[in-house]
C-alpha cells in the first residue's frame, strides 16, 4: 500500500478497502471456526475467489498504472513490494502470519 501512497494512484482508497474487507471476511470465518467444525472450505473459497478477482482486475490495473508512472524509477522493486503485500494477506489467511 505504501507504493500506492507514494505514487499518485487514483484508486488507492478503493484498493485499500478491498484488502481490509478480505481481512475482515477472514477474521469472521476464523471467529466462527469453533462453531463451524468445517470452516476450511469457506476460508479457502473466500481467499481463492478474492485473489482471482483481485489479481485480474485491481492488481492488473495497479501494475499497469504504477508501471507507467515509474518506468524510470525501479518498477521491478515496486512490483516486488506489491507482491509482498499480497503474500502478507495470504499468510494471514493461512494463519501463518506473525502474531
């Protein structure tokens, strides 16, 4: 998200809100995990669907926009940082993020 704040990315707030919504959905599923013995399918489906849709739409636009803004300014580093942020979301979803 830091990359989007540094660059004049016009959809920063909407992109940030989508990430927050995913984390909220994951927390809701995990909060209800004790009541639902078989929560893994819901968690897996939520994360999979979100990533597929998010990568195809929001991240594709982000990479295109950020790439065009930073061709002469380390675009590879920016893409790496964006990818790292998505790995962090995935680790939270998988329950492997540091506490």
